C-alpha cells in the first residue's frame, strides 16, 4: 500500500508540471490622472482681541510710562490692571512736572524745585491738558502750558496719577526718558 501511495503522489506531481508555457499575459494599468491642486491662499493673520476693562471697573491700576517728548512734554503711557488687562476710558487724572536742579546744594532731601500741575476729574468742567487714548490701554497726555525746564542744569521728574471708581495708580515720581 505504501508503494501505491508513493506512485500516486509522483503521478500527480508530474502531471501538474507538464506544461512548458511560461508566458504571462501582461497586465495593462491605466495611468492615474490627478487633478491639479489649487494653491492655498495665504490667510492674513488676525490681531488677537485685546482684553480690556474700563478704568471704573478696574480693581487695580498699573502705570507704565514709555517716554516724555522733549519738545512738547507729551507723556506716553499705558494702563493695565493686575491681570494685565488693558484699561480703557481714563479721564480723571493729575499730572505734575517737577523741575529740580541736577546738583543738590541744599541739605534737604527735596531740594528747591518748581512744579506745574495739570488735572481733570468728573467734577471739573475745565480740564487742564489733554489726555488722549491712542490705542486700547495706551495714552498720551499733552500739557496745555509747557513747564520751564533747562535740561543742562535741571532734571525733569513726572508724577502721574489716574483715578478710577475702585482704584488709582500708586503715587510715584518718575524720571522719564526724554525722547
């Protein structure tokens, strides 16, 4: 029986290999047609919305003086709250220009000086100087009269206070950059 099984297996194996034809019909593949892609139009960046709060809504007021113009004495500054939100709608203020000698010859901690004060609040109808919000939270103050100042012998210092319903800037005297 074993011989019969081996013989049948060989006969089956040999009958399957009897073909000498090794040609294969070529497979024709149609080329893939791709539609041209439209170029992507560039998107103009959008300025982020600047979060802000009005001066009367602010629980804190921080002042950042950028510069003082040497010709007009215009002060450029920003107002923000403790959360770094821009403060808008400022209208109540007090600005003092302090002119002090460069060399202190007095024995007092505050030497002889002159000051020019400008102010405006909700009760005043006649404000002195002009406060303009040039951008969200950015302001300029231009005095109505220029302080008398000699940059060779004197130092100009500025005190700027802005008042809101809930808070005001901290009182401080600033030696500004004269630009």
